[in-house]
């Protein structure tokens, strides 16, 4: 009888995400810094902690890069990873309770192409745990940005680890 693989400790997952001081801005090419400086995420950690929360199925070409985690909080841990798929690159903020159970997840920045437009978003996480997101669209070549398509959103990391609209 084949043994089931042993579950990886949540602390092993968190250790792949170095702590950063806020504020942090996530832009189009920020992931290059993280992929150069951070250790790759082992498949077991991706399968155990990231894939169960993913909204889109990952294929063999999907890449995950550990970016950073926020300073340790009493109620939860918050971290950001980068997900690269076909025509879609996303920075995703996840929160976990101290046992490693998912509390919340939200795409906060990235870019995607929908055959008509290229949509890009940049996020800034501030010291008071607010997340400011600015998005805009351009033509597929990225040559003509339309300022009328710009939108802004503001989120807040709550005391309970939920990511909600900022008030």
C-alpha cells in the first residue's frame, strides 16, 4: 500500500516568502526581482497551499513565484505571490490563519490580454495595510493607452485577515 505524501508544515511555506517593510509597489516587472532573489516554491507547497485557492486551473506552463509576506500579525499571515499563465500575470494577496487555513484571497495587480485590450494594474500596499490599485487599458500592442479606461480601487486588510473595500 502506497503512503500518502506527508503534509508540509505551514511554516515551511511561509519561509519561502521573505518579510518586507511597507510600502511596497507591485508593477509590471516587479516579479523579476522576486524570482531572482527568492527560492523557488516546491511543487508540494504549491499543491498544498496555493492550488486549492486558485480560481483558474493551473496547467503545466503556469508559474508561481513567492514574492513577500507582511510582518507577522497576531491573527493571521499575509503574503503575495505572482502567478503567470497564458495571457495573464497576477499578483495575488492571500491571508491564512495561524494553522495555515486560508482566510481570504484577492488579485491585487497584474496584466491580462483579452484579444481586444491589454489591461494592466499596479498596486501599492501601505503601512496601514491599505491597498491602492490603479488599472488601465491599452491596445494589444501597448502603444495607445486610453486614460478614460483608468480605474482606481482601494482595499484594506482587516484585523481578521479579510481583504475588503477600504472605508
